[in-house]
C-alpha cells in the first residue's frame, strides 16, 4: 500500500477544507463573534500547517501515479474521518458544543448529509457556526472527495478509483471521457441548483442568510436548518413547495440532470430508476394525503402540502420537516417508515439503499418465480433495456445483506446502552440511511442529545458506513484486504 500517496491526498483534502473554512471565519468577523473567530483561526492555521508539512514530506515523484484500488478505499474512508475531526474543531474550541463526541457527531452528520443533531437550541448558536454547519452539508452532498478529484490530474493521479469508492450508488455514469471533467460538470450542475433555489427562497420572503442555509440543506439532502422548527418556522406554502421540488430534484441521479440540460429530457424520463423513484414519491404522498384528509387534518390541498414535503424529505434522506409526523395516523407513519429503507437514486446526494438496488432485487425475485414455473427457461435480469451482469446482481444482493446486518448490529449496540427498541432501531436506521430524524425519542421534534458519548461515537461511525455504501468501510476490517 502506498501510504505516502494516501497521506499526500489527505493533506490536499485538509487544505481544501481549511480554504472553505475561511468563509465562516469571515462571517464571524462580520457578526463580531469573537469566540467562533478564534476557533476558526486556530483550526485553519493548525490544519494548514499540518497539511503543508505532510504534503512536502510525501511529495516524492515516484509515488505520484501509483494509486491502487486498496489505496482508494483507505483514502476515502480516512478522508471522512479526518474531515469530520477537523470540521468539529470550531464547535469544540469555541465552546458552542463542549463535548468532542457531540461536536464530531454534528460534523459527521453534516458531511454525510444525515441531518441528525445533538443541538437542543439551534437558534442560540453563533451565525458563523450555523453557516459552517450548513456548509458541511453542501460539501458532503456531492462529496468532498469528488472535489479533490477535479485537481488530481495536476498531480499525475487518475481519479476514477476514488469516484468508484466514494460515489453514492452502485455504479458511476461518466458524463465525459475524463473523470476530472465529469467531477467539474457535476459540480456545475450542483452549483446551478444551489443558485436557483437560493433565489427562489429569497423571493419567498426568506432572508438571504436563511435562504442559503436551507438551500444547502436541500440540494445536499441534509436537512440542517438554522431554526429550531426547521422549515415549519416559516409557515409558508410557497417555501414548502420550493423545498419539496428541490428535494425531489436532489434525490435524482445527477447524470439525468445533465441529460435534461443537454436536450435529452425524453431519454432521461425513460430511465427505469427515475420512473420508479417518482412513482414511489407520488404514491406515498397521495396515500398519506388521503389518510390525513379522512382524519380531519384539513382540506386535501393542505394535506398534500404536508404529506408531499415529509415524503420527499424522508425518501431523499433530507430530514427537514414541516409537521410532527408522529402525531399522524398510524397508517401514514407506516408509509413514512417504509420510505426510511428506500433512499434516493444512485448518483444523487441522497442516502439509503437506493431505488435502483431495490428495483434490481425486485426483478431478480420475479425471475426466481418464473424459474419455479418454467424450470428449463432462461431468463436474463434486465433493468430497462440493460441486462444486469451476474456480478452486479451479486454485489447488490451482498450490499442488501450487509446493510440489514449492519442495521441490526447497530440497533443491538444502542439497546445495550439501555434505550428502547423503537428508539434504538430508529437511530440505527436513520444514521445508517443518512436520514436524520426518526421515530421514538428521536422524532422530528427531538434530537440525539440524550445519547451517551459512546453511543454518539458509534452512531457517527454508522453515518460514515452508510454514506460510503457499506462495502468501502467494512472491507477495511477484512483480513484479506491487508494481505499482499
């Protein structure tokens, strides 16, 4: 393993992170937040100095182009561990979050776009720290590793291995022949969505600061708000509609955004995963809206407003809320509970199992039933017009198994700390799926502050495992990974 190259890439990532941290540091100056400013300065200086030293010590040319698959897995996993550790320092050093476990959890939740929080009164936080909290969402949404990939060609290092290890889906759709160009194109689309939503929210009466915070939360499918009541603070049907639309857009495969912008909208809407994703969204929204309507929740339009927002939030693993769904009828809660397992599309900023994996597993199950009826028949596994390779189908089945086993293991670990089964299972499900709020003691109006420190560390690890799609992290714990 090329340890020097891994350290060199981590140094680059740290420098990028410190560069972005200059933005909230400048805001701390603007808002006269002295403690936050000192914390940002200490973090930037220490991080930049350490990264620069590491980069210089590991910059021998013979290590510049020897990136291997194993190196990629190690780098990607360590990048999230390191980024969360560095990102937690401003919270900890400023005293805004006194405990390092809580500060690390909040930062990991930001970078993994989970949206789970330990903050009991968000509005008391300094504005510069709230902006940094939202910015971790925005950076993690597309992947801070993808950001680094855009500059790797200048170092003589190919980036496809990193994308394969970090990309939030079973496969990577290269939009251009060069992976660096693909990374840049994805970021242009991401920035475009960010600008559009910010403008639309500002037109809806939000301040520019609030608009940016909630846009970061939406396009990154993260959910961090600077208001205790999240989006419901504004009590605006217009704002609810804008956020809902952009949550749905953020949950789509970003390669489809590229196709639509390139005049290939008809081709994009033929995508099997997109159609399944939209069917799930509208079906769940209408089912809950009807259930709420017949439960005297108000007119149907009002019911659909709240149902579509909560469905989009949970399906895309955003985690924002405009209503306390734990007070809804049990049938509506059950529909939302199912959505916790699904997630967005592959190649989106959403977490979860992903729609395409579930579609593939469903089609595989149908094929098995066909084989029972026609034992001599030969049935290929097709998703749309594409035939799914056995290796891909096996990888998806393996992922699903590991996902469920990891979910049960995390649930058991939380119950050992003395928490009830609903809260424990919900905490495991929402952290592993990068959703944020759940049921029980971590519902939409509660948070994770009551958990013990060792549980907080464990749930932080669960968020990273979920964000990096299980395999990337768990493979590091296999003995065969370290054998030559």
